[in-house]
């Protein structure tokens, strides 16, 4: 097969993610259609086809593809009328918090569970106050939050529930796609994610009312040519949708390839004594995080890996309650500790067994 991302420079540059590129002929056939139709964006035929295919693939009621995963979150807050405070996790990618700050919403940080690395449901309630309007948990690395407990808290306290499911493509819980949980779930289709549309994302809604609000909101508030509400521009374009259609078709191959590589990783890393691997309730083979005994072990390992041009990433560091534009609020001890010691290894379709062996050797040697 193709997919040699770093073909010539192979061992010189191994990054944490490597975007999958589809079969060129298939992609070109969509590009030809765009050149023939002349329609580049504004809910064109290829986007409509992608929306349909995506809804079928995900098996959810309503899904709206958008320009990126950050806008997906911002649109979700806006159509649910959230403008004060949201309880969220400090252990995530910056966008789950920056999207709130950008909307003038105050994030209130609640600590994570040290096993799942997702919001600890037992710590949420004490952070609820009069201005709390919603909870935003993140299914970190595609793992699954305690959706049952969190939902009952949200119901009891009449809070909206929005899941940042950016990492959760193809994740199921009790036979249901994880994206169908909460009032709304959002996902990112950024190039570095498991499934991508170059830049992109989607909003999953569970009722028709929210769906039509989202459709208006992403297109300046227009409905049938009339401005009905305050909106923004979050539209996905035809080229992004073309990439999405290609990768949906190739997804079974992507998954198979990643599973093989993930299994090899487990093979080499399971036996290492000085690190631990988080244990997940679900797995889509998109990240390979390892937890060191101490921040020093982590830093020394990173130095040694970088010396041979292997670039792991400190996902997620720092914890989001320490962002420079965030008021110092709750201390979240578990998140603070984990984020100092966790490292995501380069894991994607283009990694060789010899790379994995080399990485495990270095990780083991540095304890
Ligand atoms: C990637 C990501 C986002 C943002 O998605 P973009 O498409 O890059 O805007 C939001 N939240 C989490 C947890 C992410 O990993």
C-alpha cells in the first residue's frame, strides 16, 4: 500500500500524528465534480452527500458537519443559550476551554478520575453554583466518561450536557454511538485526528429543534434566505466534504492498519515496568499515552527520543486551569499530577515495528 508519510526521512522525523491521505484518483473524482458544478461551499451537493453518509455511518439522529471542532463547541454553547459558567475538565486540548473563553463563558474546573482521565463525576456537584448552566466533559483519547452518572447529575441540577467527543470517532457505548449522548456532542475532523476533513468537525444533536437552530447558527442565522437569528460562519466547504467522503470509504482500512500498530505497541509497552498505561473502556487506536513515574523520567525520555528525531507530545500539558487567560480557580490535583507525567507516543498508520521497538527501548532505558 501507499501511505508512506515520511518515506525518505523515515527515522529522522516521527511525529505524534500523520494525516492519512486518500487514494488520489478517488479524491480527484470529487474534485472534478466540484470543478464541473462550480459550487465551492454553501451547503453544496458534496457536503449534502457527506452529511448523509456521515449520519448513516455514525447512526445518529442529526449531524451537522462544520468548519472545525472549535466552532462546533462554540455553536453548541450558543444555541443552548449558555453564557455564564460551564463545569469542565482541566485535562484536555486547549480548545475545550478556549472555545468557552471566546464566547465570554467562564470555565469552572473540576478534577478528573485518575483511571479514566475523564471528569470525576463525584467531584462535579460541589462545583455547581447559581451561574452554572452546563457540564462539558471530554471523552479523552476516545475513552468513555461515566455518562450515566454525569447525565443524572445534569438532570437533577437542570444543567445542559455537552460532550466534547473530539477524540471519539467510531466509539460505542451500550450499543450506541458515544456521540448520541448528552444534549449535544461535538467532534473534530482536524487533519491530526483519526478521521479528518483537513480542517473540520461536526455537531450531533438529538432533536429537530436543536438541529434547525444549529443549521441557522452555522450560516449567519439564515433560514430560507431570511435572517432569523444571530449566527456565525461555521460552514464546511465542498473540498473538506470531498476529503470526508473519501476517508469514510477508506475508514475500514485505516482502522485495520491502526489496530495492528496499536497491538504491536501493547506488545512492546505492556511489559515495561516503569510506566503505566491508562486502561480504557473503549479504544479507537488513535492515541498511545504512557504515564511515567515522575516528571523527570518523562523529560529525560523526551530528550532522548528527540535526539533521534522522534517527537512525542505532552498531551495534555499544562492543565487548562493554568492557561494564562484563565483566572486561577479550583486546584485539580489529579489533573495536575497526571499532566506532568503523561506522554503520547507517535502512533499512526505509518509507524513500523522497528520504530515501536526503538521507542520502547528508550522509554525502558530511561528509568
Ligand atoms: C482537536 C480538539 C478540539 C478542536 O478541534 P479543531 O477541529 O482543531 O478546532 C477540541 N477539543 C479537543 C479535545 C480536541 O482534541
